[in-house]
C-alpha cells in the first residue's frame, strides 16, 4: 500500500511504528520515484529533527554490543526517554542478503512501547554502515526519540562513518588473551569518547583493572577530540546491568560539556557538510550511469581499470573529464 507524504509525516509524529518503518523503507529505496518522495518527506520533517542524542556504539564481534544496547536502552526508558536503535547488519557480498537478526537478539527491548528497533542492511556500503543511516536518524528524531543508538558491525571503516554522524562514540572492549591493547587501532582510540570494558566478573576483575590502566595510559598519548574531556574507561557487565548507570551519566556529562563549549552544534554542522559531499558524489555517479553514452564510456573505463590498461585513478579521471565536457 502506497502512503502519501502527509500520511507518513502524520504517522511519524504520532509515533506509529508501522508508518515510521514505511518512511525508513522509503528513504532506503533507490527507485527514482521513491527518492523524489523521500526528499520531500525529509524536507518537511526537518523542523522536527535535531533534538536527540546520537550515540555510536562499536566493538569487535563478541564484545556484547547487542546486549549492551538492549539493557542500556531499557535503562534510558526507565528514566523517561524514548530510544531508537539502528542496527546495521552486514549484507552478503555475494547475494546482497542481510542477517537482520538484531530484533531477535533484543527481545526485551523490542517489547518496550518507547523503543523502536530498525535493522538496516548495509547493502555493501563502505564500512558496514547503511548509506541512509543519517536520514533514518532524522526520521527517528522527528518521531520524538530522545536517544538514537547506532550499532556498527565493528569492521573496516564503520567506526569512522558512525563517528561522523553521532554525538558520542562509545567503544566496547572485552578481556582477551595476551596483550590487551593489541589489535586496537590508534584511529579508533582517536575517535572514542567513552570506553566500556564489558563482560567483567569476579574471575577476570583484576585483569580488567589492568586493561583499564593500559587503556588509560594509551589514551594519555592521544589528543582528546573535546577540550577538557578525559576519555573515561569504565568496567562492568551489560548482561547483569553493571556499570550502565555510570555510562549513562558519563554520556550526559559529555553532551553537557559539548553544549557548554558550543561544540555540539558546530560538530553537527560539520557532519551535515560531510553528508552533502557524500550525496554530491552519489548523485553525480547516478547521473552518469543514466546517460546511455556515458554509461558505455563508464563501463569501458571500468574494464580498463580492471585489466590495468592504465592506473584506475587515471581511468576515473578520463571518465569524469568526458562527463564534464559532455554538451
């Protein structure tokens, strides 16, 4: 059933989860007619966006991200907040299929009236972040959700991309064998605002404390993104709701600091500029592919790049020059 833009907006503002889902499906669609309606929808809901706290959550597979999100979300709801979860599922590179299993992993949170969970396929987009996650976030904001939690697949460039669309970046760590800092890229540590060492119990408590000390020492050598903010390293167990209250308070403290220093709005403006640059590239490439003569040239240069007839960057430059010089 096709819904008008007005029906979708009314559904979003009234908190109708079915229509919120339909609106998200609309902005995720690549069909030209859907893109036109999606742009109209996003323009009309814009005045109702921007009031949420956007939290990015990353960590290696097995770090307990889904359990953390479920119990942190329930904690926020107990404090009178509405919580939306955008769980980015890795799409298969072979058949473009997606696991979309987060609703089954967050059963208790899914039952909450003030929670909305949306698994979105990454569709092969760089770093495992859906290319419309930012726009999906706007829909959730217009629906009145106070906290928007974005779970990454924890691979590749996903951390960079999630950091570029959120207000707080939380890194989940678990205790493993050997050097606890091994495998943690400096790039990730430069982006994090809060670190949570998860799955801590009485058997590994001392090791967890040692890991916290190592992480704090490592963070001392990395300039903080925000002036006057020392990245906290907290211990706990999401499964048993230990340490979540402290995480909640630290996030609140961090947001308050960003607003006090006027960095909050500035960073959001910078993020919107990055989205603009991304969509410029998307639309230009889309226009190129729609032009039959250019599509032929595109495929030829792509073939040349594949066969290394010349450097791929050279082939790209030659193709773009054809596009720009086309009358």
